């Protein structure tokens, strides 16, 4: 039962991440995506650090800076570049290559077995996301494509290394350390590239609180706890729920339409997630 709740929590994380686009466009000031990343990671990490009351040993600082960079600073920076230079559907679909990357990296760095059924499930999820988001007249930008693939690769490597470099502390403590490291790395970049950050309104504060609280402190704790329990390959397959959540929230709150093709894509994504978990359970039982 405990493992079932852990898996459900890991699935909740990408579902909440799907609200990022809605919150960003409706509540945050435009033109400061990197500072939004800082305010999402650093306050959440410091709050968790205050709760756990445990600092990392000096021997772990280098690894934490790398993990914080991969999972947050580099990932969010490249993600915002992709979002600015590509249509949202293309960016999200390229980002959905992350589970495939995790499968390759898990075999290379963790010695995880290569399972054809897991690859098929990941390809099906990628196809489902494409059905959900891609439109025929979308234009590609080479820089945006590289940034989107780089963002997917950054978080894929960060997820695998999070499993490989697991310190003897709780998942909450490990999450706090990574959030603080990622926020500190992103802060000077944001100050340099995004001067003139305005005084936040109450509406902005509400958006930052959601992204930092539910969208970072809670979700990354659930995500890293899932990786600790089930491994990065199984948990990363749940990431397909993020674009699905974004589409459904757009339909509910922004009155966006849902076509028959998108409904079919929804079914494909859900079937992919179910299939990946079934394969993982069978492999674990055997």
C-alpha cells in the first residue's frame, strides 16, 4: 500500500507541473522566465531546508551543484528558450523524449536491463503527446529544437544521477539540497540577463507561491521519492501526464477546444503510462 501511494504521488507531480503554463500566462509578469525559475526553486529549497535542519556535507557540494544544475537551472533555462522559440506543441513533444533518454541512461549508468516493451510504451506516449499538441502549420526553429532536446536530456541525466548518487538522507532533505543548489546557480544568470524585475503584485505573488510550493517543494519531493523507490525509468514514464494535464487545464480554464484527435491522443498517453507501469511491475515481480 505504501508503494502504491508513493507511485500515486510521483504521478501527481507531472500533473501539477502541467499547470505551469496556465499560472505563468495568467498570474506572472511577462518577460522574466529565468527569475521565475529562481523564485520557484530557491525559496522552496530554503523553506524545506529550514524544515529538515540539515546541511549537506562538503564532500557532496560538487554533486549537488551538478544535480541542481541538471534538474533545475539548466533544465529550466533551456526549457524557457524552447518555449520562446517554438510553438508550445513542438516544445512539449520534444520534451516528451525524456523517458526514452532515461531508458538509455539507466542502462548505461545504472546497469538497468533494456526492455523492448518499455521502449514501445515510451514511443506510444511520445506519439500521444504529438497528437495532443502538434498542429500541421507549426514552424520549427533549430535553436529551439536543440534547446528543447537539451532540456529533456538535462532532466533525464539529472533523474538518473539522482538515483545513482542517493545520499543517506531522506528524500525531503535531498530535494531541499537540490532546490537550493539549482536556485543559487540560476540566480546570477537571471540577474544578468533579466534586469529591471518589477515589484510583484499580489497576483504575481500568488503565482510564485503556487509554482514554488506545489510546483517545486511538493512535486519534486514526490518525484525524487518515486525515483528512490522505483527507479528513474519507471517514474519518468509518468512525465507524459504533464502535457496531458496542461491540455485539460487549458480546456477547463481557458475555454480551449478539444478535437477528436486530441481525445484520441489523451487515450494513447494514458494507455502508454498504464503500459509502462505494468511492464515495470512485471519486471520487478520476476
